[in-house]
C-alpha cells in the first residue's frame, strides 16, 4: 500500500498542485490563451478535438513503435557482435558514439530527402535516437557477467554459446531493460522531430500547424498526448521487466 501511495498517489497530487497553480497564475495575471492557455482550456480542447488528437496520436505511436523495434533488433545484434569480436568493437563502437554527437535536426532533412515524407523517415529518426542506449547498455550488461560463474562453467567445459545463453544474456537483462526504458522515452522525440521537419500527419505535424495558427491550446493538447504516450510506454517496459527479470526482485 505504501509503495502504491509513493508511485501513484503522490505524483498525481503533485500534478494536481501544478495544475491548480497554473490555472491560478493564468487567471490572476490575465495571460492570453494564445500565449499560455490554462489547464481547463487545454482539457476543453482535448474534449472538443478528441478525434483529431487520437488519429494523429496513432500515427505517431506507430512511428515510435516501429522505430523502437528496429533499434531493439539492430542494437542487440550489434551489441552481441561487439562483445564477441574485438575487431567489430574497434570498428563500430567509435562510430556508434560519434553518431550521438550529430544534432538530430541536422540529419532530419536528409532523412526526409532519402526516405520521403511518409512513415519511413520518422521510423529511422526514432530508431537512430533509441539505438545508442540499447547498444551501450547491452554491451555493459554482457561484460558485467559474474566472472566466477563463467570460470566455473569453463572448468566444466561449457561452450562459449552455452556461457552466453546461460550466464551472460540472463545477467545482462537488467542492463538491457535500462537501455529500453531510456530508449522508449526518447523515441518520442525522434518521431516528433521527423514530423516537424516534414510530414502529412502525426502529433508533430499537428503541433506545427496549430502553432502557425496561434492555436496554442491545441499545441499543449498534443504535448499532453505525447507525455501520456511516453509515460505509458515506459510503464509497459517496466511491467515487462518485472515479469522477465523476476529473479531480480524488482
């Protein structure tokens, strides 16, 4: 009960407190809605434009999910290759690190040019952002396996494949899930940036057009949908982690 209070009730109360302060500040200082809409106005817009928000949310969610799956498959595969081969590590790891020094906005127009205005460019953008934390955390997890256990298995003449499947991968799972939780949180950013640069639908596309028309309340409504989406995806990864890594006692 105490954990439920700390994990659910307290954050909700803090959110309500922020909303009350926000509402009061807008009312007291008479801030125009085209500069900062009140929470009540944002909730009203969500109710009025619910169909529009849901339709665009599904588009963005599809881009995020596809990008996340691509990054997960590619990231884990590359991490296994890096751990298994010093040549692969020396050849690819610096490039993976260097890729994170490139501003996302700098490559977004190129991705639009290469993959078009459709879903492909947004999937690639989300995958690029998610890829790094998955690779690095998985590599660290594979290297963090208990050396005494590995030595014992080698004495028992276990093959490298058996050691990988029985020890390294299970013990790396907490690291992998840490990377997944980081990745799923930032994947939203990648998809939205791709929609900002060039798209025909999605929450990022909706935000750009609403902002151009000074519909700031609709922009905040889209931001709210993105926040709910990110928190929900993070919670789903956490729930999956508790079931898969149940021996951890999380």
